[in-house]
């Protein structure tokens, strides 16, 4: 799918506040931050949801995690801590159907579960 908003950001059709980029991952500041640091990390290849990750995508999780480590250092939240989250499908809170990780930090994050 090339019409999704994240594919448009990857192509440069929509601007973003880029935080990090490598051959496989793009990270940018969220336009509606839920914490002082809120970065979206996306694979450059379109994958709709976490449930669509299959054997052909086996290394994408590791690449997103490695990119999240770089972003945490860039944003100076690596030592204090941060949250990394994948939302999956509508009931899981996914709004843009292009696999993405939210990296949140910059303050103590309260437990939202349980």
C-alpha cells in the first residue's frame, strides 16, 4: 500500500520532524505527543499490522528495537527509561495501518495496565 500516511512520509510527500533514519527504519516525532518524548518508528516497507509480520519479515523487529535504542539515546531517555509500544488493529488502538512502534519517555510513565 502506498497511499497510507506513513508511506507518504517515507517518500517525502508529507514532511516530518525526523529523529533517526537508516536503510530500513524511519523515526520521527509524533504530531500528537502523549509524553514529552513521543517518537514513531516505522519500517520503510509497508506492513499493515503486527499480525501481518511473517517469516519474510523476521528481522524487522530487531531492526525496530535497534533503532529505538538509538532514538532513546538521541532523545536522552535511554538512562532514565522509556516505553516502547506496538498497537495492533482497531481494538488495540492502531490508527494508522502501517506497522509502527511508539517510543514514549521524558517523564515517569504510570502503569496503564491492570
